[in-house]
C-alpha cells in the first residue's frame, strides 16, 4: 500500500521503487497486449474467490483519519444493504491500515485501537455477518505496516496473527509489502498462506488472501497457488493519468487470471471526485472487462446518485463476475482507440470500446474479430443504456473523450425482435472561432440487419449559438450499412470565451416492428482563438485541453501533484527556467494553431526536484502525426532540446509518457516552450 504518503515517500519506506517492473505504454501510442504463457491453474479446491472479490475498502476515502472507525464501518455495511450493493454482488467490508494499536500486547497479540473500535474486531465482524456480508482486515508482510505511525506487521507473527483473524471471524486479508526487511517476497507471502490455511483448518474459517506487493516480484508468475489475488501495480490515485497507467500495466497480464487467481489493479476510485462521471464509467467498465476485483474506494455515506448508478450497474458487474473467469484481451489500441474483448461463459462477448484521448473518436470492430461465430445477425446489448439491438456484425460507436461504450454481443436467435443498432457519427470535433461560421458533418448509420425507418436527426447547443442544417435531416428509410449524412452550419457569437461547449446530436427512428428508438451522442465543440503572430511562450497561451497524471498542468512552474499553483521553479540540471509548462506523466496538452504556425521548441527533462527518480518521454504531435520525440529521459540526464515543424497544423499536442515503468515521480518540464507563428 502506501498510506498518507506520495508514492515517492512510500518507496523510501520500503527501500525500492515500484517503477520499472512492468512494461506500460504511453498516452499517445499504447501497445497491444503481447502473447505470454501463464500458468494454467485448476479451480482451487478451497472454492475461494471463484469470481473476483467485490466489496469496499476505506483507504482511498479516509486514509488514517479519525473518521475511520467502528461506526463508519458499520454504516458502510448498512449502505450495502440499503442501496442495493449487496444485491448487486458486493460482499466484503474491508478495514485498511490503522485499525490496531502501534504495539502488540504482552502475549504478542494484535490489539484493536479502542478509540476506533471500542467493541473490538470480532464485534464488527459479527455485525457485518448479520447483514449477510463479510469482513476483511489489513496488515503487512513486514515488521510494520505502511503508515508512518508504525503499526505492527505480521513478519515473524504469521501463525499467531492468522489465528487471531480467524477467531475474530475475518473473511479476507489484504497483506501489504512495507518494512519487509529484504526477505524474499515469495517466502514471506507463502508463509502467510500456510498460516491462513492452518487457521482455517483449526477454526473452520476460510480467509480470502489478497497479496499486495505492488507487482514488484511479478506475482502473476508464482502466486496462483499462494493467494486468490495479487496486486499487479503500484497504488492507484484518483486521477485520469493514474487510472490509465495502471490499466495499461494490467491489460497484458490476461493469461494469468482465472477462477481463484486474479490480477488486481487496485481499488476503485469511483466517486472520490478526481475524475468525471464519464471517466468513472470508463474506470468501472475497464476493471470489469479485466475481471478485476471490484473494491469500492469512496465514502458511500457521501456518494452521489451517479456514483451509486455506476457501482450498482448489475449488467456491468455481471461482466466482471462471469464464472468463466476470463480477463479481457486487447484487440486493438491504435491512436488511443481501444477495443478490449472478454469471452463469457454463455458464448457471448463483452466488448469495451474505450477512447483514451481528449476528443471524440470513432472506434470499431466486428463480431468475427471478437471471436463470435458467423451468423446472419447478432444481438448487441448496451450495458450502460440497458437496451438491446440487432447488428449485422459491426460493433462501433463514436465514443466521447475518455469514455467507454460497453456492449455484450451474442450470436443465436432473438436478434430479429430487436431494433437495428444505429451509430451516430461526427466527421471531426468542431473547432470554432467566435464570429466565424463553421461546418460540421454528422451521420446516422444503420449497423443492423434490419432497416431503420423514419429516421430524423437534430443538433442542438447553447441557446445563443446559431445552428442550422445545410442538408437533409430526415430519411424515410436507412438500410443496412447506409447512412443519413447531414451538414450543419454553426456560428458562435462574438466575444464567446475560449473553451469546450456541449452540443447534443439526437436521432430518432423506428424498427420494422414500429418500435420508436431515440439515441443521443454528446458532442463537444471547442471555441478557439488563433495564436498571435510572432513567437509566444506556450505558458502564456490558452490551451484547448490538458490531461495530467497528477494535479493540473502548471504554467511557468513544476508540477506539484495536487492543487493548481503548488509547484516550484522549473529546474533542469541546476538551471532555473522562468517560463514553460510543468506536467506529470501521463500528460497531453493541446493548442489550437489554426494552420498559422511553423515551429515548437523547448528544453525538456525530469525536474530536479525528483532527485534520481522519474523516467519520461516527450513527444510533439501535429494534427495526429508525431513530428518529434526524445525517447526515454531520466533525471540523471541533462535537459534535452526538442523542436518540431508544425507547419500547416490546426492542432498541436504536447505529450509526455511514463517511460515504460509507471508514473511514479514523473515530474516533466517543457522549459522555455515556445510557438513560432
């Protein structure tokens, strides 16, 4: 784990970085999962975790604060029942660090903190069990846990602690990796496995065993007969860059997952506030298609209806909990357009169309490509819209920025009773200069085996915008594979501020059986301003969009990982730079250049504030084409000059990837970044 520390601080606690252990790809050019050969383990005889564990862990929302206590834990159990989470499949209410006193008693036993848990852990377990739920606890495979207060770890106390847990009625153990004294990981984790099995034999209490050594020793290669799940990465944080980095590290490990042995990319951040609901739906969809444990990390006492809607989506949960136990595999990922497919026990396929980029993208695959047999047509179920359609074989959608369309596709009878699937398309994301007319083209395409009848389309936006159709908006019928194409003219009032604005594309149509269908595509239009002539500092210009691993992109300071303005002077190789951009991998900053600029220049590297840590790579993209890159840079390397010809480009994007080892300590500087127009 990490506890009350940044990842860098945690690495000092354990004496080694988590970084550098798994191959991950950059924001701009992710790699496909490469075939690997993993152990094929039979279903475990103990029957534990035959599907990925589902539940709650308090750490991401409370850390070690006083609010983590018996009342809070019981309240979460109550909410599991009241809000339908238990009914959706969530079972475990898990305590993280800080539940014990810093010292053992005279007999060497663990002592629950009487201020936090006045009735003790057994009483809490009894309360949770009375709700039909299960209780989990936490400790570390070291002399102390990860929190700086130094709570007792289990190294050297495995059998005694395991017996205490079983006697208390504990159902789940999360076993961390801090203060491990350099003892071999496989040995430490195997000892606790044996202790848990012995306690189970003596008490009749089976305990699910969660190995949390952050993927440092590749537990997927050796832990299938040790624990039921193992962390594959460092800790997740509540931001887009962290979630994306962890996703890319976990996806290639699909061959190692299965009933009773799961890859664990860490807890869910859904509802903690650092991402949008669109991003949280992607987070939940992708963890489900990866057959990951679903452990809620937000404070359900404060959760919004949108958070409960995401977490309690039974159709998405069913993808995660499918008894076949296959983890989804990557079929394609070019240009940030991901297709991840998961084989299901009933022969269907769950398919995630995931857009990692900052603008809408069309993502497409086929029934054949995801492994379904040839058929006249297929039933396609949208798991977020909760609607079924028929498709002739195409699986495609225009996916909003950072969004995921999750569908379940099946061959066989029944497709003809469903309306045809219709895809709403957008030619390009509109870039609009205030006062200047712009043109946008939309399409309504029939993906179904049957014809869409009485098709109509409408585009709407802010009340003071002028939006008019320049071609037809209706069609009596749109057959399979054909489209209704409509041109629109947009005019934004003079003085409209730069930024993103929401448009809505809505289509209505009828199935051959007369069923009326309405479908909506959210569209984002960017109001832009051409850069001034001459040479400008990029830190002084407005950007179209900015995505960052930790905290916001900073102007003229380094990245401070948290709130805006918390950085320091940009410093590379001992040289302080007054101007530039401070970012944290994975990062992408987009500028509108309006085909009026020629070059981008900068000095780049890992900021000196990270000492000997951090590995990054810098890229410059012009209208979707990479025009400059540095390769991987470390803090030990001096600042590197980078320049790119961006002549004729409408949009320039500055990208920083994580160097292939996760995003820990990746403070990256675009020092003296300039745009010549």
